[in-house]
């Protein structure tokens, strides 16, 4: 049994490096029954062994909590951070947040069988392991493909392989639908996502992948990576056509240097929820893609482009599994999620940049990616 599980994980990992789609890799995993024990090497190079399906899972960043709910693992989640407070049932789970990062004591108090620690929680992994907890540290997700792989991995670790495949198929269907909206558009607007204090999202980030998916070009990604702090002169030179704003930066287009860019002078902004642009998980991808594309291309976008989860058909190979608990994820997108309403809590490390001063911004940038 152990050898079969190891073979499954090997196939999954090799597939991600060889360009095999995560959905296909997930199907291979499910062919082995999504069984336990399973051993997977995490982003720290540590082999993490899960002996049996974890009944109690604590997440240290909202993207992992969001993913757990999307793949049918709601009942397994016992702890999450304050920024996952928008998720259904969050109020009945233990809030493991500290003033910065997570509280080791609170995480320990949840008595978890498994702790899922996304990339922004890198600094918490060692103390959590020193406290005797089983921790899986997820790598940074900077592309849609990374989200697929991350979802598949979480599904495998928690015994929700079928739910992970369903979530990925739903996300892929909507990604394809949005790309069809902008297919053939040659002159795409240049965009910028300002975080405050001169910080912006640039290349090799989840944010840039989302902006490109919506049919715009992140102009900061031409010569910059990650989350750099740019001078006013550089921002003016970039001169974006549109600014992506959230509830935390709603009026930034009226402040300098942004007010003197084309976006500021024409008051051209795309309003999105901070949790959707900053949390790399399936629901965030779907919500952001439709909301942003509808604003960028109102003459091309049709509300019927949205693909509800119930309309996604799974192949027999994708649905063949022996997971103990069937997926209970439902289509929670709804009309409100696809509007320009920017209300609601739930930002990760990048979102925190908006609210903090420059020094804290620098510290938070190092914990980017959730």
C-alpha cells in the first residue's frame, strides 16, 4: 500500500515538472484510490508522511483554507487565519492569527493532524514543526498552473482527490471562457496594481498572471519582478492605461503620481476584491477573471461566459476515487461575487502591504505568496 501511494505522488510531481496538466496527474493519483499513507516532499525539501486521512486540518493562510472548502474538505478544517473570515463556517473555527503571522500556541491548540502552510507562512514552518506538528509547506504560486498543482496536492494530502479535480476542472472551464472573451484582441491595455507607498506587483507573481488572464498587460512586469518599490518618476514613465484597485486602494488613482498617468487622468480603474487578487486559489481565480474581464471589456463580455460548477462534466478517470468523504463543495460564486463590490476581509501577505508603512511593506513582501 505504501509503495503504491509513493508511486502516485511520484507521478504527480514528475507530471508538474514535465508539463502534464495537474488534472491528468490528479487522475493518475485517483486511480490508486487517493490512499494512505502518503509521503510528499514539500517546499522546504522535507518529506512529509501522512499515515491516514487527516480529520483535523489547520491552515496558516487563507488561500489554503479557501482551497479546502472548494475541494470538499470543509469538515476537516479546524483552524484558519483572520483573513479567511469571509469563508462559510469560519466563525466556528479557531482563529490562529497573531499580530503578525500565526500564533504557534493557537495552532497547537487546534490539535491538528496536518498543518497546511502556504508560502507566505514560511517563517512559521520551523516553530510549528518544533512544536511537534506535521506541517506541509506549499511552494509559491505565481501562475494558474501553480494553482492547479497546489489544489491537487492539497487534495492528495487530505484525501479529497476527487474534489480537487472538480475544483480544477471548474477553474479551467472559466479560465478558458474568459480567454475566449479576449481572444483576438491585439491592443491590450497596460495596467498597474499599486499597493501603496510606491510598491507595485510586477513580474513572476500571481497578480500578473491574473491581470494577463483578464486581458491586460502588467506594465511593471516588463522590467521588474516580485513587489518592488518604484519611484514616482518610474511610475510616470510606465504610464498605465488602467489601475487595478481594491477596497484598500479605492482612491489611489486620485493621488500622485498615479493621478498624472493616463489611468489617473481618465479615471480608468478596475475594482476587485483584495482577497481575489491576492489569494492564489480556485475561487479567487474564477471570481477575479470574470469581474476584471467584464470591466475591461464590457462590450465583449457576456455574463453567460461564467461556467457554474454544476455545468462542469468530469471524465470517468477524474471521478474514479475511493475517498472516504465525498466532495461537498458547492458553487458559491453567485452574482454578488462577480460584481465590482470590493467589500470583505481576507487578504494575504500582499494585501497587508497596502495597510502598512514602507518598512513593514518590505518585511511583508518577503512573505509574499499564499
